[in-house]
C-alpha cells in the first residue's frame, strides 16, 4: 500500500472525520444494546456519545464519550436534540425523542431495531398517546415484552445497514 493511500485511510479513520455520529439516550438503554454500540463504534470508527442524567461506565476509547446532564424530565433528550446534526443516528426507546430527531433530519432507531421515519414515528407517537389515555383510565395495557436475542439481532442488523448507508453518503 502506498504511503499516500495509508495517509488517506488514517485520516478517514480519525474520530470526527466520519460524516455521522451516534447519539444514545443512555439512561434507559439496555446494557446489551450498549455493548453492540461499543463494538460497532470501534469497528466502523464512528463517534458514539451517550447522554445520561447519571454517571455510568463507558469503555475507554477516543470514539466513545459520556455526557452527564442534570436530572429532570427531558433534559437528556433536549441535549441530544441540541447537539445532533442532520444525518446523525440516535438510539432511543423514547418515541417523543424519536419524533424530535426525525424532525431534525436525523435517524432514530429504537432499541428493538425499529427504524423511525416521518410516517412511522408519528404513527407510533399517536399510538403511545392513545395507550397513555387507556392507562390513565385504569385499563391494563401491559408493557413491552422483555428484550430477546431476536430483538438484539434485529437491532444490530438495522444499525449496521443504517450506518453503512450513512457512511457511503459521506
């Protein structure tokens, strides 16, 4: 490999030079999803930022960082929306946050591998609001099932396809 090609590859693999960044709504993000994200960030050399209102352990890496925000409703969500750029990828189980992300021309992926776009996120938001009305009326709506190996595989596949597509654009 020529010295020039090696230099270009090294520059492309320097954190901050990739056109996309991954943001994580980290407080409620399951540990197995975080592990997938850590491996993916290293493999693709993509910056990964976890935003939480509590301290947590993150691997030592120049690609992975934690931003801790004060406790309070939607403060972590607000920080993510404030800092993300169009085309970035946000990992969240929070449908209102996913809607805000999509409205900013970024990509939202749920922890079960749901890829949210303008149509699906607003449908999910309407469903969420309806279920909340049922719960406030005393109806038992049951929560989501436990995260399974199938969910983890679906998430990993959607994340990989999404990032591959984003990195090809850049």
